[in-house]
C-alpha cells in the first residue's frame, strides 16, 4: 500500500527534504531596484546589487593633467548614454593618476547634463575577484531599460588565473556577448592585464612564442578604447594641488604651500593626483578646515 503522505511523520520528512534542497540550491538573483540609486556594487555571493547612496568621487574640474583621456572617455560615454555605438574602455598606466576617479566623474557629469525626460546612466562596480560571476550580472542587466557602466577597478590576472575567460566571453566572442545596454570600463596598472615577467617567461619557453601568450593578451584587445595614464610633471602636480586649495578654500601662503607640496611628493617618491590629494588632506587638517 502507498505511504500516507498526510501523516505527521511523512510531512516532517518532506519538510526536511525541501529544506535540504533549498540549502543545496544556488542563491537566486535578487533583482535590484534601479531607482534606488545611480550607483551600485555587485555582491556576487548573494547575486544582488547593493545601492550606493553617495559615491566617493572627485569633480571633473579637479582632475588635472589628463585632459586628452578625459575628453576621450567623456565622449565615448556620452555616445553610449545616447544609445549610439561606443567601446569598452581600458584605463591603464601610472598609479594614482585618476583612472578610477575619471570613470566616476564622467558618470556624474553625464547624469548632471542629461535631459530631464531621459533615464539616468547607472554605474555598477564589480570586484576583481567576482569577475567569474559577470555573466550572471549581465543576465540581470540585459532586460532593464536603463543603460549601465560596469566598472572594475585594478583589474589584472596572474599566471594560474582563468577567470579572464568569463570576461572575454562577455566583452566579445560569447554566444550572447555584451548586452546593448551595458558597457565595460576597467582600470589597471598593466596594459595587457598580466605581469610583464610572466609574458616574457612564456614567450621564452614556448615552441611558438607568439601563440604562448596569444590567449591572455587577446583579452586587452576586447577593449576598443585604450587610455594611457602617465606620471605627471612637477608643474602638473602643483596644478592639482592648487586646484584643490582653491576649490576647498584653504587660506595659507601659496609659496609655503608650494614648498610643502614638493617636499610631500619627494618623501613619497611620486607625483600624482593621489599624492596631491593626500597632501591636501594633511594641509586642511593642520589648518583646521573640514573637507
């Protein structure tokens, strides 16, 4: 005779089975409320988008010494926001020269200037270690009417890292490819997204040196726009410092500020936008000025 599934024992067993299956099942995607904010962080563990009420960003006018790449990225992003063809962008080069700051500033500028009846451009940050879940994120964004910049800061890959294949498939070459309403921006200190010594080692030990690194180097080819950031000159560094001084309204002798700013850069062995901002934070603190 068939078991009585309505008995207390059977119901308790079925409940345990359902609970076990739910624990084994992968976490479902939580569809984000895209009206909650203009920027989000992709939380891969829960397959959800966490809204960012206030983005940590610098005004476009304060980004100095990068005029050419600034204009190129702004124009590319503006075309994308208007529904026109645009390229994925790789911002590569010197540390602290405003790569990630530029992405966030361009996003803010375009939303500030958009027509009132158009949807805002959304910025979504995905962490380097979550690149393998990029197809899941794309699946979530594909049907939405908004347009999205998916942004990965400090993107690079090591010798035994295969997660770059997920990125390659999304950018170009996969069956679905990149959704029309998504563009991918990444920053990196490496032009080809992998260490130079690794490239040279594979080239020197391979039977066919060109093919040895073809697969990984081809990842950077998926970015139609390469924007190089280089170390700034002393004059550009001081221009950054005084742009912050005037913007914040710091009151001090400018010759003294100049001397202190140069000493600050010398002790750190680098001149960059990040170094200028760190000096400004120190100066503002000593002057008792809140930023």
